[in-house]
């Protein structure tokens, strides 16, 4: 018997959405290997009533759907359809592996010959009208962007005159303490824009630049001021202008979930308690706002106010308060209007209310329709990705599966593909193109350390990731093979004296970035397919416009015999027909 309980569809969601103004993408989920074929019955709903006897009913002309991906439990089917009248009724004619048939509708299951029900327009799932204003709008430029993440204090010290007191000597092999400063600044970024251009990246993601007492700047004191240790507004404006001149977009980090305890607003609450005009800007559960210090500067167990994590120096903002909303939205718009930034990355975005983010989206995209809004969310994020809040999120679940197969060896190739497929089916196709793919960052151990200094493994993992949907990111210094354990060790000063091994890694990254940018349209818009070959090699392909971009990755630990077809674009460990462990081959045909 067909497993009817596993069959699932939800209209106006990631399972039924406008891909462009004329085209809908429709998906269906069925139990793995349980269904032989799915056909879509679709057409103008009113035609069943108004064109009866004039035209055959649309359900007599089904269209086959294609099984696109599978995970450990389900198969996923998809089709792209258009409708001249821009209104759509649809149902699924499903044939099970056992030969049985059923029609899945908005009202449940029907027999295929139940013409009375099939002639009723209210039987069907519906897209009442193709409302382009409700469509998820993906900024086109993001699909073609390779990001470079800069932690400002550690990238380059271009102006020693603005160094903080106690600035340490620049040493790429140093192991930073949590409160160390190294003097990195915006002049250093400006001095090295040619390095980024030569690398081929075309987006910079800055960790926070605004005035704050810490080295990481997530404890904002003044959102309207570049931290004096980094430079000033004029210098930042020059950085943006010079980046844009090189075709490089700029994304800033917005820390709107919480503010620093040195901010004038919080200081006023500490001084005036519940009589402060800012008392309702925060979540103070008991006045006065107090906490017990501990040996760990960033931890307290008993703050009388809500904070980020258990950090007493980051009191949480009340974004339901209209005054707080107006304050933060003013900041968001200021940096777009005055400095022409292209994107905001939103720190701890999941802990802020949806109402605020809807206003944020509306007001920032009114200034720049192609503005990119990236949320820091580590878990499933459909609620934020319906087109009226974020463009994408930090894609940790997706890249986590890649790391757990390639680097950590916790997942088999098959289980990795299951998880990747499952993640892709959680979001619209446009959304998958906007996701931010990071393998390491200021919040994680560097990938070279995770890979136990296996340079070939690092290259292989990046090559696989660069073929995935989403916009990839390189953490500063990864292009030179820098290492580092978890925070704060992952925040070492940039290596500006690369040895031969570092230069070789840089040469590799230049080739990889160039490949990604050359085939950005195919990677973004092509159909993706995963496979594990009988010899254990992982295969990923992108098909579109008559071309197939294919990657083969040997994660088995032993040499693998295989034949490649087409033009070899980039490879490692490929000799003749033999692919070495940690090797890969990327081809186009």
C-alpha cells in the first residue's frame, strides 16, 4: 500500500511559490522509494466553470513532475508551471510503486475517476493570483558574490597612531587573549583592497565597526560612530568607495538584539532606574539593574535584566518598543544613505521579534531595492525567509553537514547528502541562492585546525562548498592556510608574511574563486543532483542551459579509479583515471 501519511504539500510556502512573475515552482513530498510517478493537474480554476463544454477540463492533461532530491525518509518532486491567467488550481495524481493511484488535493485524497470532485474548483490547492509584490525577491548580485570576512582588529594595522592602549605586536603566530588588541583598522583594509581584488572576492563582510570597548565590538556604545581605533566616517566612506570601484560590495554587522553596557542609554538606566527615559528600552525584570561579577568577564548567573547569553555587558533591547524600533531603523538607514553600504548582517537575529524585522526589510529595501539582508540564525529559519524579512541566513546547518562528512567524519557520504537535500527542501529556490555558506569564522575554530593541518582536505572541502547553492565566504587568512582553535584563537592577526605553502594556498583559492564566479549563473540556477558512486566517490552536478558542471570528491581514504568526461576545470590528486584520497575533479561538459 502507498504510504499516504508521508505525502505532504503546503500551499504558498517553500512547497509552492512564485519563482518569477510568470512561473510557479511546486513541490511534493512522498515516502522514499514509495511512489513511481507524480503528475500535476493544473490550470485556471475558473475554467472548470466558465469554459465547461468549450475546452477539456485541465485535469485531463496532467504534466509529469520530476523527482529532484531524496533524504533518508522522503523523496521530493518539483515542477515549474505557468498560467496565462495568473491564477492556478492544482492537485497531484500519484502512482505508487505498487501501481495504485490516488489524487491528492486540498480536500484530501480522491479516486482518479471522481469527476464530480475534479470538476469542483474548490477541490484544488490554489495560488489565487500571481502577486508579484508578495514574491521572494532575491538580489541578483548576491548569486555572483564570493564574500571575504574581516575581523577588523586582526586584519591589518594601517595606522599606528590610532592604536588602543596596550596594543600587542602584530604576530600571526600569536594566541590572542579575549581582551587583547592588535591595532587592526580601516586604513589597513584600504591598504589591502588590491589583495582582495587579486583573490577575486567581490564582497566584504565586516564584523562590527562601531564604537565599543571590546576588541570584537559586539557590545556597541555608539552605532553612529566608527570606532576611533578603526578610523572615522570619512575613512570608512573611502573604503566603501574604493571597494565599489573594484566591484566589491560591502556588508556591515548590525548588533540590534543588544547594546553595550557603556552606551548612554544603558548608563542612564543604571543611574536613574525605572525613572530613566530609557527604562522601557530594555527588559529589566527587577530594579535596580544589577549582576554579580565573576572571574569570567563575559558571564554572570544572576543579572536582573535580560542579556545576550549570560553576558552582563550586553543588555537586550526591547525591539517591541516603537522608540527602540525608530532608533535602530534610523541607524540601519543612515549607513545606507550616507555610506552606500550594500548589505546588513544581523547578529542574533532569531531573538528579535518578526514585527521589527518586517519594518527593517520594508525601510531598507525602500532605499535600495537590491539590498541584501542576512540573518544570523543557526537553526531552521522558514519563518524569517518568506520574502518580507531576510534575504538569507548564515547557513550553518548546511555547511555543518559538509564539515561533518569531509572534516569530522561523523557522517557517511549518504547521510551528508540526506542532510543537504533535506535542508534544500526547507526553502524556496531563490532563498537557497541567498544563503551564506561559511566553513569557518570568528565564532568557530579555523578549518585548517579542524582538518588537523591537512591542506588537501581543506582545499577539497572548499571546492565542494563552492559548488553548492548559496553565496560562499572566506574568513580572513584562510586563503593563506591560517590555523587557530576556537574563539579567541581563531582571531589571530592576519599573516602578511606568507611562506611558500601560504602562497600556494593563495594560488589555489584564486583559481577556486574564479571558477565560482565564471559559473555563478549555472551554480545558482542549474538543477542540483547528488550521488555516491559505487566506489564511494561523492558526485555533485549542476545542470542548466545545456551544460553540466560536475564535481567528484574522493572522501573514502583510498585511491579511486574513475573516468571523467568533459573539460577539466580544477582538480587535486587526479592522475590519469585515479583520484587520490582528499582529491577532487571539477569538469564542465
